[in-house]
């Protein structure tokens, strides 16, 4: 963990540590890329629809999404400033619970140069203000919306669609998969209305009937991704799996939506770098559970006793699916834009540009693939307008 977010602040909520790691790393990457590309005039508008703080253990709120966003965006602003690049940072925090809303005031004044707006009430009730905030603040605004609820209500797609449709805006949603899977099949009009609201459609609720297990989970999450992409007119919607800390099943999905292929690449790179954190935190959580159960301390490191291959198996599974899809695309079409291969491959969890480049190296070595206009020692890069040409019979 980084120095400003020590491990002890996440005991018992290890899945939150993974979520916060991805949020932290991506926000700084986003801010630095925007600043370095635009050089001046960029305003980053961060909107947190369910700010909390929730279950915080750090007195300075550094283990909460508001604290993390303020720290990382302020740090990016400082780094860019040292390079002679000036960006503006504005943060909007929305929280309906009175005590939690008042705690957010503790953050004010600690991050000079960052404009903070706090709104008391529900996320859906403040969508008009959030739209104005995300699309304002200067001549070159860029919005980033973080939706991190405790359930599946309060962020219905139809209600929040005006915010999703802000012209330059990305969104990261914590889709509470474990809870949703447990309740989505319950009968009763009231329960069904909550899920129709979540997906912004009643018809989609029929699409996974008759399915079970992992197939059902995949269909539910894929349906939400499709609906999110449609409501926000997003070109890319990517899902990232955060496992339950102590068992081999999904806790939730982080769903990222963007209109930029380079944004998708950056998000998957952050996900790739998070994998060792997944293993570290899951091993520690399982060790703590064993100690609580047996009452005996363990001498060996947690990683040495945790033999689960769950995450590695997931990575192999999705990477194999993505590789087979890319290979079939090339075999069927013979010549395919490199960017199109990347776009499709990175829709799959745990697939980054690193994996795509490795497939290309292997296929070139096996004399199955050529990249016209590029020497054998070089790799294609996104945005170069290069094509991959399948040469095998």
C-alpha cells in the first residue's frame, strides 16, 4: 500500500482497498495525461455521487474516496505545475446521510487550490447540479464521475443519463455484484422495479432467465455494461472483477465507461498493476480469518499459505477468450486495424495492451502475422493507423 493509505486501515474491507487502489492510480494517470496533452486550460471536474465517508478508519479520511480523489488530483496538479503546466481541479461530493455529509467538511481547507462543492441529498436529486458542474469550470472541462453505492438503488440509468451524456466525461461504477445476484431474482413488483430502474429497462430483466452460476453473473453484468454504454453513448465499457477477499467468487465489478480508446488502455494498465494487490490482500484476509477461527498465530507469510489460483485462473480464462476472438477476427478478415483489435480485446477483464502485444509477438514469430509498414523489431501503438495482416493460410 502507499504511504498515505496503510494496510491497517483496510482490515476487514480488503475489497475496498482494491477499489481504492484502482481509483487512486487511474485518477492520477488521467490528470497527468490530460495536463501533458493539453498543456494548459484543462479543468478536471470530479463528481462523487455517494461520497460517504463509509467505514473510514483513518482520521484524515485518506481511506475514503473523497480523501483519495483530493489527494491524487492535488498531487497531479502539483507535478504538472513543476513542469510548467497549470490545470484546475474541482470536486463535487454528494451525500444524503447527515452525519456523513458533515464529516466531509473536515476535508475543506486541506487541499489549497482545489475547489470543493458539497451537496446534501441523494445523487439522483442533484443530477442537474452535477451536469452543470461536470461540464463547467473553464474553457476545457473534463468530467469524471464515481458512483460507489452500498446497494443497487439511487443511480437508475434513466435518472442519471443527463450526467452520463456530458460531452467529455468518464464514469466508474461500483456494481455490487454479490448483493445484486442475491436479490435480483426475488419476486414482487417493488423489488423488480428497483432493478428495472437500475438497468433503465424492464425488458433486460428477462435476458438471463434460465441461466445459472457464472453464466448468469456474466449475462447480468454484460447487460448492465450494454445499458450504461447506450445511455451514455460510450464507445467503451469495461468491467473489472474484484473478488470476495476470503472466497473464490466475485464481490463486485468496477465498470468503467469512456469514449476514448487511450482511456481504456490506461484503465486496463491500472487493472494489470493492481493484480499483485489483489493477491496480497486476499492472502492477508484469509490468514486473518484462519487466525480468528483457530486462535493460533501463523509463522509463515500469508502468501505462502494461500494456495488459491482463483485470480490466475480468471486471468488465463479471459485472456484466452480475448486471444481466440482476435485470432478469429484476423483469420476471417485477413487485414484488421490494430486499434480495432485492441478495442475489442480490452473489453475483457484482465486483458491489457501488454497481452495484445505478446500475441502479436508470438504470431509474428510463428510467421502467421505481418504488420505492414513496421519493422519486425517494433511494435504497433494505438493511434498509428496501422493494420495487422494475417498471412497464414
